[in-house]
């Protein structure tokens, strides 16, 4: 099978997708033994029907037009090709005990997505169906942070992020926050990490579908078949 890993990043997943896998990323890095090309998900540099499978993990949350990307996936998917998508839905996150500063921190992180949708997980089924894929199935898996070690690690990671000088400088330049507020959010995370009641849970959405197997009977511009 010829497999496209859309938004492959460093290729850590792509290398396990088989010998005919190819990675695509807006900012590609060299992956030994793996072809990686530069490209935009909304304008894929491949011929119609080029792939037997397309995979995109944690990609759609970052793009301004998820429907345009899924439409391109449909174009490059050959007849009967399988597509798998995985992404987040931040409304499915639970954090206890609640804290207004932690909620404010999430809004700051969301604002940094620059047009992306951190609630795209719930949209996966509709996006695939709207692009013409068939047999769309969605599943949700949950994960919890519920041990002292996991809570401490989460609090440390989040607190360090809000205190990182480059992050503080960036959000300040964008007028999304200021150093005092970022420090307050970091301190709130550390208080949360020390609370014996602290726990959190997240949900991850995955969707699986297939491109139809039959052609429409027409040719697209450029001489490529268009598949229904």
C-alpha cells in the first residue's frame, strides 16, 4: 500500500507505516530511509488517486480550514482507499479542582493556534462524510491523570511552559497576555500539582473511512480520473 502521513512532523509514526509510506509536512525534516516532502495540506502536491491510505494525527487542530484539507485527502485517495484521522476536542477535557487561572491559561494556549480548531475531534465524522468518504466510523478513547506522579509531571510540564521565556515573550508580543499573568498561571499549575485531590482526563477522537470504489466516469482537468 502507498500510504501518506499528512503532517508527519519528525516521522516518528511514519516510519512504522510500511516501506511505501511518504511523509508530508509544511516544515519537513530529514528522516533516514523515508521520503518526506514539503507541502500544504489544503494543496497537496500529488496526483488524484495517488494513495491507498492516508493518515493524519493531530493535524486538523492546527489548520484554519479543516474541510479544505479533508477535501484534498479525498482527491488523492484512490478508489477504496482507507483514511484515518485522529484529533482533540478541548471541551472534552476535565480538570479538578477548577481554577480560573488554569481556565485562563487554556484560553491563552487556544489563542496561539492562529485559526486552528481545538474542538475539531467532534467534527471528524462530518468532515469525512462531507468530503465524500463512505462508512465513516468515529471512536473516542479517554486517558486520565490520576496518580501523584502523573499529576506532578503534568503540573511541572504546564508550569514550565507558562514560565518559558520564549513563550512569555511570544504571547506578550501578540498581546495575548503579559509576564505577570503568565507567572500567575504557572503558579496555579504548581498549586494544582500539590493538591492531593488533583486529577484530569482527556478524550481523543479517531475516525476511519473509505473512499468509494467506483469512478464517476469523467476526467478531471489534467487527465486524472475523478472518483465518486
